[in-house]
C-alpha cells in the first residue's frame, strides 16, 4: 500500500492508486481464475493487459499449443466454485503466508518447471472444462482421488486426463478456509502420488463456476452469501469498492491505510474516513482508483 506524503498543506489529499495487473475490469461478466503448471515447459501465454478477460477461444488455442503434441498426463483439479477473491481472502494476502489456505498449491507452482496464471477466464455458464480438455486430448476424463490414484497404472505413451473434483464451502458445515485447506491437501497428495510414479504431468486448478458473482450475490443463495461474508468479515475488512453500472470493477482491500502529510507529522488513519471515488474509472484496458479524502486536510 502506498503511503503518500505531501509537504504542501494546500494540496488536496488525493491519492491516486494505479492498480495494475491485479484488478478485474467490471463489465459485470462472470469469470473464473485458472492456474496451470507443468513438470515440462509450457509455451508462454501472452500476458493479458490489466483487467483483461481471457476468452474461452483464447484458452482453447493455448491448450492446443501446450497439449496438442506428444502424450500428456493432465491433472484437472476442478473445484465446484472458485473466484479470484478466494485467493485474495484465503491466500495469506497480507504477507501472512503462514495463514494461506493454499500451501501445497503455492509450493507446486513454485517448484514446477513452468506455470501460467489466468486471473480472469470468461465464464459463460455453459463452459465445461472436462469437455474442453477431452476435446484437446482426445480421451475421456477418469475421475480419481489420491487413494485410487496410488493404485492406478498410468500409461505415459498415451494421453491421460485425470479429473479430481473438489468441493467448495457452499452448503458445507465447514468454513470456506477449512474446505480450501482440505482441497489443498488433496492437491498435495495427488501431486505426490503422480511424482511417486515418476509421471510427467500438467496440472490445472480452476472452478466449475465462479464462487462469487458479486452483482448476483445472495439473491438465490442467501445462506451461502451470508456465511461467505461472515467468514470474510472475521478475517478481512470490507473492501473499498468502485462500481460501474452497479457492478464492482475495482476492489481494494487494505489492512491499514495511513498517510503522513509532513515528514514529522502524525499518521492519519484514512480507514476512519469515507473516501470519494469520483475520479476513478474503468474500461476494458485500464482500471484507475482515485481516493479523495477531503477531511484529511483539516
Ligand atoms: C500403452 O499404450 C500403448 C498405445 O496404446 C500400447 O501400445 C502399450 O502396450 C501400452 N502400455 C502398457 C504398459 O499398457
Ligand atoms: C457496489 O456494488 C456492490 C455489489 O453490488 C454493493 O454492495 C455496493 O454497495 C456498491 N457500492 C456503491 C458505492 O454503490
Ligand atoms: C497503521 O500504520 C501506521 C503507520 O505504520 C501505524 O502508525 C498505525 O498504528 C497502524 N494502525 C493500525 C490500526 O494498525
Ligand atoms: C481506457 O482508458 C484509458 C485512460 O483514460 C485510455 O488511454 C484508453 O484508451 C481507454 N481504453 C479503451 C479501450 O477505451
């Protein structure tokens, strides 16, 4: 978080935060994130501009390039629901890496030969990842869990599509963090089983649908929305939200937003004030968040 410091008291306490790369642009369309990593090298994915949404066609073209030639063993970790917010809220985002619900996933990404991250993949409601991979690889998915996988013989001279279904916290008596931690454990165990067989693999972690379509949140699934928010509130403050046509386009979570207007001055806690977001904007390529704190001058 940028702590701006202005010596001139005349200057408006306006803080321009250019948030690049990590924000989604808000056309109100639904997206899921997708992580892909491999024990082999992957072709590069043209990195999307800030706020860019990767289309299903772009993904199909990429998968054909990455998996089209030679036999591949693909591990598809398909969670019932997943949104970028799940990483923001449960990924130890404030530097509290020990709090992360995804230690195995993070370790796998770091130790893999190559990995790509698709922060926002278009989700149309009819997208079907198993079908997409089935088409790319020309084989049917085999449903596995860590237990069955350890007994499974994988023929590495043909394509293999191993599907691992993971639950989300919707309707679960466990908290979202616990469910995601359990899923991370499953991911870790599956990867260990595959490594023990010395099988080269390409793994994907994504969601069957977004966990939060914020504009539609808690309309049809009230109890879900409530439990999700209850969990979020316990760990994280509500985000500063900039909306376009009623849908969030920029969300800023900050543990502490404090500024000092002079070198010797006291810190002003901006969290105690409500900013105006008047000059913020979003379009398909740019996301600009302008927080104006008129009271910070007094
Ligand atoms: C693996 O698949 C290939 C191609 O279908 C086949 O020729 C080979 O016998 C299989 N190997 C094993 C160990 O099943
Ligand atoms: C932005 O949209 C969200 C979700 O629709 C809503 O909860 C929030 O109150 C809106 N904020 C503003 C400033 O309109
Ligand atoms: C926020 O950060 C400032 C500057 O580091 C510090 O003085 C202040 O105590 C912090 N406030 C909270 C609520 O953590
Ligand atoms: C988005 O806004 C930026 C900054 O105002 C501008 O430079 C860019 O051309 C806009 N892009 C589109 C697609 O409108």
